[in-house]
């Protein structure tokens, strides 16, 4: 878990299609996703209930062989979030988070 106000690499402890819950502070989430052409895409969901159902970000593969997309959003206190595979088999390249008061 990141320190207050500091960015932390949490890639090793995060996975696609898994629900996470934020604690009592606002958390900023920044995810770099490696997408292969037009056949892969992901959706970022946030919500106050589990599972979260509000789409707040998406990334789709581009025309080149590989595209890296960044999705970054604040997660309200005590909310759930998950990055969902929408198509193909995307890979998370980096997943960083920071907590704010």
C-alpha cells in the first residue's frame, strides 16, 4: 500500500478482472496497459458497491503492433475499482497508486 501522498508501484499485487477496495482516503490510480492492435481492450470500473459498475475509463489497442495506454483516475474513499478485460488478452505493464488525505 502506498504511503500518504507518495506514488508506489503495485503491479505485483494487482491483476486484471479483480475487484479492489479503497480505504478511508482518496486514492489516485494510474495504470499502463499493453494492448495488441485492435483486438484487445480494457474497461476501468468504479463504484460504491461490489462489484463496481460505473465505467470511468477505457483503452483499446491501436493500429500498430502494440499500444501502451495509460488510464488514471481518483478513486473516492471506501469505493471499489477493477480493470476488466473487454476483449483479447491484454497485459498490465505498470500499475501505480498514490493515497491522498
